[in-house]
C-alpha cells in the first residue's frame, strides 16, 4: 500500500524532481505491532534534511498521522517515507513555489535469519569509494548511486554487508548500515563530516552508550585500525545491531560490549513500541 | 508528450529505482526542424553510462526510433531521455533481471535571449562544492543534488550561470554547462577525472578544435587561473556556446577564438540537422 500526498496511488508524476534528479530525502522505518518504531526521530531527521536541502517540510503531525494510519494493521513491516521537491522549476533551478511530494509505502520485513544477530555476519571491503561532499554528508537523500555500485560488487549470499571507504581511504559505513568498533573498552564510529549517512540507529546507540557511562569517539580511521578492533558491529533501523564475525580474512568474536548494546537496544525499542514513539 | 517504454504516459511506478535512488542516466537534447540534434552522440553517451552503472542498454535503434518519432513535428524543442534500472531488487541491491526503464519527454525550448550568445553572460562562483568521486565522474547520472543546491544560491536574473569548484578548489564546470577558457591562444578545459559531467557539446568543441589545428588542454586549474584568462565561455547541448563577459567582479571581452568556435559550431550543427545525425 502506498500513499502519495495522502491518496492511495502506485505512480508518481514523471516531472517529479525526485525522479528527474534524486531531489529529495527518505527514511526506512521498522514497523512492529502496528507501530512505526522511533517515528518521532525519523520525522525529525526528515525535517533536518529538508532544512539542509531547502525543501519545505510538510508537518510533523501530518507525517505522523499518515505513517500511523498506513502501519496500523501491520504486525511486522518496513515503512518507507520519501519527501521530494515536487514538480516544476527550470532544469536544476527549483520552482518559486515548492509543493513538497510525500510518498509513504509499506513493504514486507526482510527475512534475515536470527543467527545474524547472534553469531554475527560476514562483510567485505567494497572497491567503490564514497565521494567527499560536506554539503550532502550525513543526509539520507535520494542520490544513492554510490551505494548501488558498492552493493553490486558481490552476489555471494554468504556476505551480508559491504564496508565502504571514502576517497581518503577512511572507513565510513556499510552500504546500508553504520559501523562501530570497540577497542580497549572504548566505542568508536566514523566521523561523517565529509561522507556517509547519520543513521537513526547510530544516534540511538551513541546516546544510549553515553547514558550508560560508556564513551563513544567519532573519528576518522583506516582499514587497519578497524581490523585490529576487539569487536565490530553494524546497525540500522531494520536490523538493529549485527555483530561482524569476519571482514575479508580477519575474524572477530562477538564481544561483551556488542551484546550489552544489543540488550539495551531491545529494551529501548520495546519501550518505544509500547509508548508509541 | 512523454513516452515511457514506448507508451504515452505521464507517470512512473513509485518502485522505479530512478525515483527511489536516482538510479539512472539522462540526456538533454536540442530539437530543431523535427530532428533531435547529435542524437547519435547522445545515445552513445547513454550506452557508455549504462556500461559504467551496469544498466542494460535498450538498443541504439529503439532509442533513435522513439526519439525521432517524438520529435518529428517539433520545429524547436528540448528532448529529454532518461534510462533507469527499472523496478525491483532489495534495497540498494539491484534485481537479478533488470528491465531498464526508458522515458522520453518533449519540452519547450527555453527562451534565452539571443544577446547571451552575442554579448556574453554574467556568472558567479558557487559556494556549493562538487564532491570528488571517480566512480561517477563524467557520467550524466540522475544524482543531481549538488547542481540543485548550487543553482539555488542565486535568484538574480542578471546572473545566468554559476561556476562550480570541487572540494580541492579546482574549477570544474557550470551548474548546467561545461567551461572553457582561452589563454595565450591555447584552449583549456577542466579535467573531469574526479568530478563533473563530460558534456556532448564539450566533446564536440574539443574535437572541432583539434580538427582545425587548435590545441586543447584538459587540466586542473584554480579560480585565479580562470580569472586571468583572455576569453571564457560555457557550453551545453541547448545553448551551444555562451561567452562569459563577467565572473563576479572580473570582466572579459568576447574574443576571437570564442567567435570562431561559435561559427564552426553553427556550421557543424546545421550539417547535423540536415544530415539527421
């Protein structure tokens, strides 16, 4: 089921700038027991993205209403929300009056085996590099060719994620996840000043860690630093936390810190679902 | 009028990866006397872009047929051709079988005054920087947020183009044009190894210059080098060659080399139109 500006439709105008230029933003949200989980955070991020791209933000109330309406009968699903700059303008120039397009769609929850969460996943390093772009870094926008080229690098079903570096050979994130590692009891994640998406789950894990008195450092790091970590994991709003058991030929144990964060996260998610936020 | 996979339609599936991720390519083509000008070159570039993005290319014959059919009754127009990776796949992962979507649409020719060609245009330097991305550099793909943010920097109608630099402060191109300058009787243009679009008109101007024994150098250069040029011009398939008479506070004369290239280009375009290629 798809809602386009509040109406059931499966099509979009060809003139929509989302289609013409990737001129928009999106969110991918887990749905559990009829609730879009962490909906408030996702809508806040859409609003922040709209500010950065000068797209008029529809309204928190409207988006929350439509999201909850679409999800109410789903026990388990994925909700995708897209906002675009609508139609019009001349070429790249935006129209004088922007009518933001909003598209909310519901999709089956992916059938990832539970053992990914328990035993961890296997990853590789992608050859595709993330471009450096401070103007777009951090935003979950619709220009996703880099991720598509990176994800096209492997078809082996034993590999679950690809880790992407930027042009300076700094490790940034997975193709669809953010990345963390633990070294000497400190949690590290990539700085996203020049590339990458500032994921909702990444933000929750960082805030949760601070709350529990566990320090998190955002910095730039190389492949070698990552491979010498004690624990590594990736995260996003759909999979939660997946430990990494292997990157290329280097193996990792699923460590105590990762387990602890998984436990805290499950608890926090359950509170969000029962509280409807 | 719009043709989607050969049928008259004004909509596209929301699931199309062009809309979901900007997963595709496009061409903007001048139409004169019922002919899409330089159609062969534009379709060749689409094919080259498809190879770089692993999108199955429909066929030169089919695209040429549809383009000519759509344009046959237009004396003056703009033809836009979009190819996307179609629908399907899981997230960024492309579908196992890709059904390329092709969208051909006809638009009014923009009403730029003739004096832009004769007396030149005024440009500014944009603050928005082009990301560095060798994997995508040169391709006319659908990920165009950088150009949109750059074009949103000015609304003053006396400014016709914005010149974009990359993150290393090298001058790359205009928001919708490629850039050339003349210094001591040599023609220079930006290297597009890390950023920018390798325009059809840029390629024609370079080839034409070589043919007439006039050397062209592709290199990296700064704002200061550009501002010390004898002549500067921008080009694309719709406007042809526009001399630049002013960038920020620096003025330029419309020089002999620019005039010569304009004359050669008009001649070459007329041959293309009468020859139907």
